[in-house]
C-alpha cells in the first residue's frame, strides 16, 4: 500500500481514507499483493472482506487499539468477525496498540476482549511462526489467553511480549508453556518488570529453549541475583548469539561465551567488570556499552577485553565520559579490531582526542559509519581531524558520518572540508546544530562538488 497510495493520491484535498479506498477499488490492489501488513479497523474495513485474496499465507495482521468505519465506532463483535476471517489466513500475527492519536475506540486487552480471544480461537496454530503482542496492556487473564495460544503453536519461532506493563504475575504460566515452543529462536520481553521473582520462573524455561538464538530482557529491573540465575540458564542455550540486557541494575560479571551480540547499556557495570565479561565473550561482533558513566581510567580497565574481540564489527560506547586520554587508549586498542564497520562515540566529551580518532581511520579500512555527534569537538577538534587526515589515502568505505551538535561554526567546517574530500562514497552526513553560517555552508558545498562522486550524498 505504501507504493500504491502516492500513485492514487492526486489532489491535496484527498484524505488518506479516500486514497486507501481508491487503492482497493482499482486494479492496483493486484500490484501490491501480498502486502506486508493488513490493517483492520480503517474505513476500508468492508473492502477487506470483498477484495483480499483468500490465500494470504505471509500476511502480517495488525490490529489497532482504536477502530472506526465511516466515522462510526465499530462494535467489538464486528472486529472479532474481521479477525476470525483474516487470522485463518495468517502465519504471522501482530497486535499493536497504536499511540499516534487519542483512541476513538479502546478496550481492556484481557481475555474479556473479543479481539484477543477471537485471535486465539481462530488462529491456525500449526502454521503460526511469528507472534507480536507487545504494548497491549495485558493483564493476568490476557496472559492466560496468550499462553493458551503458545501451548498450541509448535512452529512458533518469534515471540514478542514487550512493554505490557508487568508480566511478573504471569511468569509462572508463561514458563509452563515456553518448553512447548520447540522452534522458538527469538524471545523479546523488554520493559516487563520481571525482577527476581519473574526470572526465578523464566530462567529454567529459557534453558529448555534449545534453538533460542536471540533474547531481549532489557529494562526489567534485573539485579545481580536475577542475572546469575539467567546466566546459569543461558549455559544450556548453546544456540544463543544475541543477548540484550540494557537498562537493568547489573554490577557483577557474567559469562557469555558463544555470544555474537551483547547490549548492556544503562547498567551499573564498571570498567574492570566489563573487561571480565568481554574476555569471556571473545567471539563478539557487536557490543553496546553506552551510558555506563565510564571515565578515562575505566576505558583503560576494559581495554584488554576489547583487545581480544578481534572479530568486532560494531561498537557503541555513547554517552560516557571518554575524554582525550580515554580516546587515545580506546583508539590504540581498536587498531587491532580491523573488521569494525560501525563506531558510535556520540555524547562523549572527546574534544582534543579527535586526533587519535582521525589517526584510527588509517587502520579501520572497512569503517562505514562513524558517529561523533555531541562530542564537543569545536574548531579545535575539527583542526585535529584535519591534521590526522593528511596521513590518509581516500576512504571509499565511509558512507555515513554524524558530526551534529559539535560547536563547529564557520571555522570548524573550513577545517573539515579536506576531510570530507577523502570520503568518496559518503551518502549520509549530519551537521545540524553547528551554526555554520553562510560562509561555512558555501565552503561545505564547494567541498562536496569537488569529490569524485558528489551525487552519492543522499541525506
């Protein structure tokens, strides 16, 4: 639909509803089928019954928290009829509570809701592979309905129950059915207030998911005791490669030997603890250690752990206190991580450490994305980048550079002109919030026009 709507939306006076109606009334429907999504509850609801093909095996069913048709609220039983028909054709189901507007039609997402109960009753569980029930305000009875569906879904590979308030009261029920999901590879329980009591139930169940490859338990108030139970369980998840634990209260090290991706942003981990974690996970390719309050000495502490992660392709260390000395140590360590493609140092007061970052570019020949936004570079930092760039050859791999909010001004952008010329294939450049002025913008445009392929810049 996202391709067809602009084609049929000829006049500015046309509303989105009328544009959608035109799509369904025209032969364009055949050009966009099968769609990525079907939205139930729009003014085009009746056209879903009349126009949608019967065989829609790859449809993702989205249900909004508000529904309307021709300006009138739909009754729950009418929505349930829509769902029964459509869910019988779906192998992927996603219930989303939209927050873009004030709801015109709202209900409690529990087993008393005919929408949720209708989905559970009508879904062909033998073919269900993806289930997204995030942000539905599920209560205890609603969780019971979800568990009923999980128990009958042996092919389920992806489950997302994130941001449903508190799942703590339903953890025992969820833990009882997770072992039945033998094909489960991805589990997301973000922002579910699990805490220690929740992990006591879930940890053994997670251990039984032999194919689990991705687990997201971010923002759950987990402390070290809960993390200890979790890591014991993960020892049995030999397929696990992606673990996200952002926004908890972890302070102690844990082992994660087989991981490829680890997120521990916004915890209470110190540099020496991170060093121990990274040494046990030397196969990591993606690391997020943002917003941990790491200062220069702690960057020194974790440098040994980073040194052994020679397969690293993405490092995010944003929102810490990495200054000049810390930047020097970090860059010296990263010289050994020659496969890095994405480096995010956003919101660190690097300033004078810009020279070390500039010198690092000579070693990271595959670097495609560099984020130095809000790093307090100023004209001085821009000058140091310029001085370091004189040692570079051209950097064809660089495609995205973020230098927003760095107090560059006209003087700073003049220094960076020669740097930009080295990036032949730069397609994304952020310079917002730098007060460049007319002269600075003119210098920038001149530099862009002198690159070998100025048309590559898209943003």
